[in-house]
């Protein structure tokens, strides 16, 4: 019988749970903080208000809000004129709309954009330092800038353990700040740059080449967000026309790189100069600092990394943009090679200029092109050090696609019955919020790396009983490769890393290396045609450098291309709805600039609205306006229309044994458990047959993430008809002070007990049955296996005992046994690792 337990503690309350050591040049003392104060900036809580009319240069707030709608809806000229005419006729004074035609609106957009440094449309580039000045001048962003490198630690109960998350917690920032001129207030202004070609038209005949910039001095939620401090398109690089007759020739290949780097030079104007001299700026805290622009991170897929680093790519002798690994050794993760350096590349180019033959030989040995790298003009920056591991292209849209292709070949060799069984298991995979569901996987391809990532999490569980050592030795070995791939993907994807997680990545990389070599050996002796034997390609090798990237530049999300590729969508929409198909770059950038200006004004308007709201409330602030670590733990939702009697629920036992003896079990539960809530019971509580229970179909669970110690939320369903299908989710709960278990939801409800108040409970099926013996499969694939008790053994638990939601996949070969999907998210991954230990 379960007892009512309080909600899991939000955090261990140590006197000083976090320690922050600032760079010596910052002049700041080491800071010790408790959990509820770490990461909270007092300055950020009191962001200044810009003015009373933040919508200027629009004449009224109504004008500004209308322009927002018009630009987001991509209204054309006639639509804008017709809508303005209609609004003018029906307006009753609720908003002042002074615009009369599209010309007025366009002029207002241009006036708004005049507040920002103008875009140089003729070359489709805007210097990144001009963009930086716009950020520095924004009083809403000013409190959020972080200038000094720091080393952060969290107490693990025994000692302080260093962790890495934001870029300024990495060693690269620390090293840069140490190398800056020895003057007061010398700090880096760190840029993150992204570039990639994208198809604008449906058939790919029209392409764009946007360059996106982000500021690494701003926290992740701002930097990777979609508001003013997020990514900004600052350039549109020219694309050298394809020429089949010239493709592959040295001159043509060199031309592409010369055009790219000369074009990029426009973006680095001013920034290159200030990287040498520094830029004096009085910051929000009234400290005068010398800002030195630095290219800290280059975020790109492999093809673009080749362009940025000027290596020769897959066909070069050294195809890695970071180190000098030979082409034939890309598959071997057990070996380490020297890192590339700017000095080495510069010297090779000097030799090339003196003697083309001698220089070409030297450049070939290094896998470099005979072109001067534009990033060399930026002091304290190194393109090879700035290039960073990208999960999206290297793993989800890269290595995983190769593993999936191998899986499809193996399933095909087993026949249509095996393929159909796999497809059914994929279709039957439990639904979960933000996890793509697939009805089919064999004959479908995706262009979305997020879908590939979600499919990788589901494939292993769908194949476990299909690809056994007996039915398919090749398939079983491939699953071992996929298992260690998933381990690495989950480890690398953590938003906070410790020395422990970095050591785990290093160890798992060697396991992956071993399993991949074993698969190649298995494939060589296999009768299955066209299994992949050559894994010497860059995406097999690139994650060799991920631990170094994390130590130097923080968590992998800092250099992910995902936030930047999200900007491709709006650019394509602008092409389709706001251009005439000619000089599309200029038109797209003009609309994008207008959107950027309106975004700035929207933030000002929202800031004034929030200020006025808080002023009106005065001292009567509601609870949600008080900064707390957590705002509630569980919340019921989706109530059924009518309450049910306890007898009605017990009658459900005719079709579901979990409701058997419902009234008796509930009575025993209440009388046994309520005293733990502090309720003194003088009499045994009984419930009449018509006692009313209010059923709910939804539960929101807030919990502290084990990854970054912030609040995370799960949304659980307990619904016989959720989008036409039954959905009864699983959860992890705190059964006793020392025991956590997995359960499946049966019933969520609230009820009132006379003289005691209202309570919220769940009827659940526990997964605590004993499993006889261990499964070799579980050891091979690092699986967490649980077994359900019979439905008649259902128990009642308080909703406060819920820790978080979970996804459990049934093992078809073992009745009532389920496998926990460890890779559901980072928090579940860490919880299951801790559970094993």
C-alpha cells in the first residue's frame, strides 16, 4: 500500500552549492551561492524602460501593431490598402490608425529601420560590428551581457565539481581574456557565425546563401531565441554558378573559395580593426570596458566547414577541418592526431607564393587550398579552433543516416515479413509530446534532422527482438553500434557537462570504435549485398573533437546549427510572398531588416506594458510574479464533464481488473495515508456507494531537471480517447522515501473529504514485479527493464509523489515486461544512468 509522500525536494540545500571563479583580470572575488540564487542577475531583474512611447517612429501604437500583422502575414500592396480602408471605415476610436496606403506603411518601416545601421544592399552585407553596436545600445539587453570568463562548480555532496555550459565557462574564453592587452576592462566580444546555402524555390532552382550572427556574450535563452538578442541575417553571399565543364578543376574550385572569403571580408569590416585596438564602451554597470571582437564559434555543416577552413574536403589527404588525421584513418577513433594551426597554414601559403609547385605539394599534404583565409585578419581568433561539432549534421542528418541505411539493407535481406514487423513496431511506439511519431520508416526519407533524431531513439527498441544473434548476426552487431551511438548522442546533447560526463564521452567513443570495427568485420563475411565496409568519411571522425569543444566553448547547443537553420523558413516565405523573383537577395534582406526593426519596437512596447501592469498592481503582486525556483509541482487538467460515483468506478472492473475492489482499496489507502499529511483521524473514514470523484484526463508535472537544475515540465495523458486512440502514459514516482518506481496511469482524480479538504490522487499500475534472471540483451544494449504487476494489483498514490513522465516500450517476447526509453530526453538519460549505478 502506498503512502502519501511530499513532492520531491527541489534541490539539496547546501550552504554554498555553487562556486564561480572569475578571470583574474575581472577583479572579481570568487562567488559562493545557494541553489536559488545561482544564475540570477540582479541587474536583469530591473531592466530600464526605454520611453513612454516605445512604438516610435510609428505615430501610434495602433499603427505599429497593424504593421506587425501586415509584415508577418506577408500582405501584398492591394491587401494592405483594402484592409486599411476597411479599418478606417469601421474604426470607433479603439486604436489610432493614421496610415492610408502601402506607401505610408513602407515609409514607416523605413523610418523604423533607420534606427538601425542600414544594410548595404548593393553587396548584400552588413558589418557584424555594426550589428554588435545595435545590441550594445539596447537597454533591454544591456543587463544580460557577460564579459568575464569564469569557472563554475557545483557541490556534489563531497566536493566542488567543475561544469561547462555557457561559452564563458569554457577554457577558450579564459585563454582569450588572458591574451588581451593588459589594460583595465579588456574583455572579448564573442561572435558566433553561421553560413549555409539554402533552396528558396520549391524545385531548388533559386538558392540563397545567408550568413547569421549571434552574440556569445548573451545567455543561451536570449542568444538562441527569436527576439532582438537572437540570430540576425547580416549577409547574403554570392553563389558561383555551377559549370559542369569546370567542376573539379583547381582553378574553378579555388575561385569559389576566393569569392566566398572576399565576400565575407565585407562582414568583418571594423570588427577586424577593433580586434587589434579594442573598442571603448561604457556598459550597463557603469564600467568602461575595452571590447575586443573575437570569432569564438563557427557553426556549420561539414561542407561549409571546409569552406571556412579552406581544406580540400573529403578528397583531401587530411579531410578534418580541426586536426591532421589522414583520410584512411577517419574511422579509427582510438588514434589522436595533431591539431591544425594558423601558423602552419600561413607558412604553407607563403611557400606557395614563392614556388607554386613546392607550395602545392605542401598544401596538399595538409589538405589545404591555396587561398588566404579571411578569418586570419581577426586577432585572437582561430578558424580551426572556432569550428565546432554539430550534432544536427554530423549525427542526426549524418552518421545516423548511414546506420539507418545499413539497417534497411539487413531488414530487406530477412524478407518482407521482417520489414512489416519492424514497421508495425515503429507505428506502435508510444506517443510522447515533442517526439515525432512514424507510421513507416523503411520507404520514407526526411530532410528534417529532427525527425532522424527522433527515429533513432525508437529504432533500437523496435529491432531488439527482430535482429538477434541467431536471426541476423549482422543486424545484431549493427544494433550494438546503434546502442553506443545513442549513448554518445545523449551524452553529447547534455546542456551542462561535468568532468564525469566528459570522461563518459571519451570512454563511449572507444566503445563505438570497437563496435563499428566489429560490424565491418561482420559485414565483410556477410552474404548480404552492399553492406558498408568503408567508414572512412569525416562524419565518422568529427565527434573525436567534441570533448575538446565542450571544454573550450561550453555545451554543444552553443554551436548547434539548429537555431540558425530555423531562420531559413522565414527567408523562404519572404521569397515566395514578398519578392518578384528578381534580385531576390536585396528584397529578402529589406523585408528581414524591417522585421528586425519591428522586433525591436515590439520589445520596447512589451517592456512598457509589463512596467505599467506591475505599477498598477503595486504591492498586490500575484504569486507568479515572485521569482522562485519552482511554481507548482503537479496540476490536473481536462476534467470530465460529470463526476463519477465510487460505485460507478468499481463497476468498471467488469472490463478492467484494475478497478476491482476499488472502494475497499481506496478506503484503506485514505485511512492509512492521511496521517502522513498531518491529518489526525479519530475515526475510520468510510465512503458510501454514491461518493463522488472528479476524474481528469491530463496531468502537468513540473520537476527539477538533473541536467541543468532548472524546471522542466512533462504533460501526461490518461485518456481512453486522445485523438481517437487510448493514451495512458507512464510515470516515475516516489513510492517511499528510498524507492522510486515506474507506473502506468489508470485514473487521475480529485475528491473532497469532509472536514479535511480536497485531495488529488491517481490509480496506477506499478511496474515492480520481479524479473527472473537477467537478460543478455539488457547488458549489451544498456537497457532498463521493468515488469508490470497484474492490473488487479493497482494502487493509489498521491499526485505529489509524481517525479516526471516516462515512455515504456513493451517487450513482445516477455509478457508484462517493458523497456524504459532512456534516450527520451537528457533528464531521463541521467536518471537511468544513476539508477544503474
